[in-house]
């Protein structure tokens, strides 16, 4: 038996990942975009994520981990925010400067 429903054209098997666009005060090249990602993502996974979901022609991915800031509550108790990873992605085309710079 065949169904009348159309099959999806493309399926992406990604668990919920946190990938957020970051605007940095540091000036980067015209072909560079920064993202804030989950700690457990590797460079290859970030590259595949960008290529499959957003059709970005990724040339290179550089990453580094950032430790969460130590914060203080009103009652003088301290806690630490979540650690995160910064991904600096170089693409094959020129990126609009609005997406790069911190306003």
C-alpha cells in the first residue's frame, strides 16, 4: 500500500542543539561569523549543522570553551553560570557587517 502523503524532501537528524548568533566587539574578517554553541558539539558537528540546516558553505570552524561567569545573589551567595563554547565559522561568501559587529 502506498500513502497519499508526500514524503519529506529532506530529513535532518539533530538532537536539540543550542546554536546562537553572536555579535562580537572584536572585528573579524568579512567572511567570519561567531556562534555560541553547546559544550559537547565538535567542530565537525558544527560544520555539518550549518551546512545541512542553513546551506552555508563552511570553509573552516574554530572553537574555544568559555567558563561561566561567577554571579552573586542579593543575599551574597555565589553561583556560576553555565559553561559554553564559542564557534568562529569562516564561510565562502562575504557576510553582512550587521551580523558581525556588536552595535
